C-alpha cells in the first residue's frame, strides 16, 4: 500500500518537474524547445512515403476510385440569362418571351445541386487527397501493402498509448492552472501589475494547452496583431481556434455563460481580466449584446474582443456568411485568417456528429494540429457602406488570405432551413428575363387590345 | 482496410447498377457517398425532406418538381437504385455509344429519355399531355408573384398555340420534342463527372 503511494508520489513529482521545466518555463517566455518541430518533420517524411506507396498501389488497381477534393462534377458557370439564351438560341425569334426550354435550365441546376452542392459539404470533414494513416480518414482508400499496414498499426499504438495520455495530462494541467492562476490574480487590486500578471497567466496556460494538442502554429504578419480597443474577427472551424489565437495575444472572449466545468473556468477568467459573458436570455436581445460590446470597445484600454462572425463551425474549406452584428459595434476590425493543415489531423468540430468530449479525444489522438494564422491589416467601415457590405468585404479579405472559398451562404443552414426570400429572388430574376425587351412588344399588343375592349 | 463508402454497397449491386445505368465503378461509389451523406435518417432511403435540405435545391423554383421526379408514383422513399436510375438520365452520351449498334432497350440517357424527363416536369398529372392548366401552374412556380395572372395566361396561350400541331390545346410529347428539336440536349442535359 505504502509502496503504491510512494510510486504515485514519485511519478507525480517527475511529471511536475517535466511540466515546469520543459513546458511551463518555455511557455512563459514564448520559447520552444523544438521537440514538436522535429516530430512534425518526421511525420511529414512518413506521410510523403505513404503517399508514394498509395499512388503506386492505385496505379496497379485501376478500379479504385481516386478521391477528389476539387469537386465531382463540372459546373457550368453562366448567369441565368446567358444559360437560358443558349438553350433558346436555336429559336432566335421566339414569339413569346417564355420557352419550354427554360424549364430545362432549372432542371439542370437542380440536378447538379443534388449530385454536389456548395453548402452541405461544408458541414462535414473535408476529404483528403491522400490517406494520412488515420483510420478515421479512410474514406476511399484500399488495402495497399503490408508495410503500410505495419506503419499504420505502429501509428495507432503511438497515438493512443503514448501521445494520448501525455496530452490529456498536459491539457488538464493547463486548464487547472488557468483556473487557479486567474483566481489568484483576481485577488489583486486593479493595477498595471495585475494586467501584466493576468496576461502572463493566460498566455502560459494557453501555451500549455496548445502543447497538449501538439499544436504547431505559424503566425504571419505579426505587425497587424489586434490592438486594445479593437475587435478581432476570424473564421471559425473549432473551439480550439480560441486556444490557437490566444497563444499569441490576450483577447477578451465573448460568449454565453455555461454551467459546470466550463462555467467555473469562465467565472475565474473574468476575475483577472474583463471578458464578456452573456446569459442565455441576454443573447436573444441584439441591442443588449451590441451595447455591452460597444461599451467594452469604447474603453480603449480593454483587451481586443474576439468574435467569430460565422456563428458556427464550418469545415475550413470556405468562409460562410458573416453575421453583420459584429460589424455594427464600431471600432477597428482586425481580421485574422486561420487555416488548418488537414494532413495531420482534422480540427473541424462536427457538432451534430460528435459532442465536445469525443471531439477532444479525436483531436488528441490525431497526429498533430498544424495551423497557419495570418494577421491582416485593420479595417474600418467606409462611408456609404452598411454593416452587411462591410462584413462581406472583411470576409473576402479573410477568404483570399486563407485560400478558402468565399461563400455567401449562411453557416446557420447547418441547422435550419433556407429562407424563402432566396427562392423569391430566383423567381424575380427569372420574371425579369421573360418580362424583358421582347415581351414588352408582345404584352403591349395584348394589353392594348384588352384595354380597348 | 477497405473503402468505407462501399462496404455497405455490395459488388453485385454495383455491377447491376453499372449495367442498368452505364455509370462507371468509381462514379457509382462517389454517388453512393453522396447518397449516404444526404440520408440523415441512415435507413438506406431518401425522403423528400432529405432533398429539401440541400439549400441550392430548396431555392430552385422548380425544386419540388425535380424532387418529385425521383419518387415513383405514390411513394415517399427512394432507395439508391432508384436514385441512380433517375440520375442516369443525365449521364453524357458517349461517342462510342452513338456508333455502336443500338442496344435492345433504349438507354436511360438517350436524347428521347432526356427530353421525356423535361416533359414530365411540366406534366403534373402524368397523363402524357401538358394542358393549359398544368403549364400555368408550372409557370407560376417559376415566376412567383412577379407576373399577373393575365400576363401569365397569355404567355401560356401563346406557348400552346405555337407548339400544338394537332389542335387539341395540349402539348403532347411529340409536339414537345418538336419545339426543342434544335436544342443541343446531349450537351445541355448532361452532368459531366470530373473523372
């Protein structure tokens, strides 16, 4: 019995010293020991080898489907008017402005969207061009060779038995220290020392958490980092986005108050520096939300707010509609583009498929999280521009930098149906085509005759 | 380690579908992945709601007519074979098929069958004629509230007048084909796969 306690005690001491010296101290100073970098390089070599083997294997088996992430079908890109004209062009003197071939246009558009549409694919994980030796991404890959299977098996062992316990321990250490640290700092009186300490605590603990995910983050254009009194907007793929961004700067988080463990975390965080947490009932009232955020931004000494205007997680292949609420607050917007490298692990949180815990487990049993973060130059709303247009402008800048597709569709379509007004827009567009120049000539004759009667 | 998408689809089924529709092995597996991703209830069939969940289809003015084309008369669920059979109409007509001796039964993606699909979009009661009422209903779907009943009526009348050759004030399939005879159906009514 005593021996057991003794052993447990020694392990604990050993673990603590490893964490303090090899992880916490470097984290406090923003340094890195380079272990993760070496790990990533080794991984890249292994994955490249695996890709070659798979390609060779696919050449030997021509019936195996080649996975694509560029799309399944060729889509015709013309506008409604162009396409309909082409369908009719064989009858240039169409007496009526409507032709039976118009229905064919809608038919084809509909069928193309049934085979492949731009929206629903954003709510599930992106397919890989080549297998990355994780069973979970094994969509269309066949058995190739024994060597590959062995490497895969080794990978499973390493990920589940070596990396996973280490990462879980590290992440729990990081989070518990964050709670304790912010609580302690909260007792101090308001002063610049308190702010400095709070930033240190936040940064260190987030860095420990990032180590707990084997996250390698490349920050670009650090000169554009969000300043106090500003609003930072970024594309949203996973809750881990917060950890990724907070590794390099301190932000005031915005969100709903939760109960349980997360609630404890939120309460202690807000003691050391002002985050903006809303009750569920307050969230419904847009004015309350905007007012509080405006108040926060106006006090130029407070930390920049971090907002994800998409409102939901999407799979990092595109940027979906930015809700204009964040852009009505005023202040300077600091756009940030985040792009995850899919080869090392899928960071996307498919909330309809996995709950938080299984998502974290999946993330911790992936190879690593490799992510590029680009800080973009600050933007402000221009004259004559409304919030929605400003939101679109920011969105296209982020999409362009991150190499993501810029979509106008609402990320909320993950959960609810599309608005009827969009269908009405299509109908209006079509009506304009058939009540066009040709038709005026014809209807005039018809209505003239009717009026004469 | 096999392909996860096709472990639920047996090789024999793939062969059957290949024979019936002419899609290649990889196209069938790809479309099966698509089918399963649309099948939220995971029961091997799609309902009308599953189709409605595609935003681009939900905003299509003829969306309901297109969805209807997948469901056989009176049924509410479509399985993968039925799904593929409908999509087969839109497979491109390959050159080597044109030159071969015509097969015993007309392939699903022949010009006639493509046009028949378009015809059935208008023919609401499936009686092989497009009446003035049916044409008006479909026109109303396409234009929404933007055109008055009178204008729409005159458009319908003019269309029928032009197309109707046997004077029965309805458009039969033969008359429909005549109207669209110059349209490059093979090119316009085909979905090209990228591989």
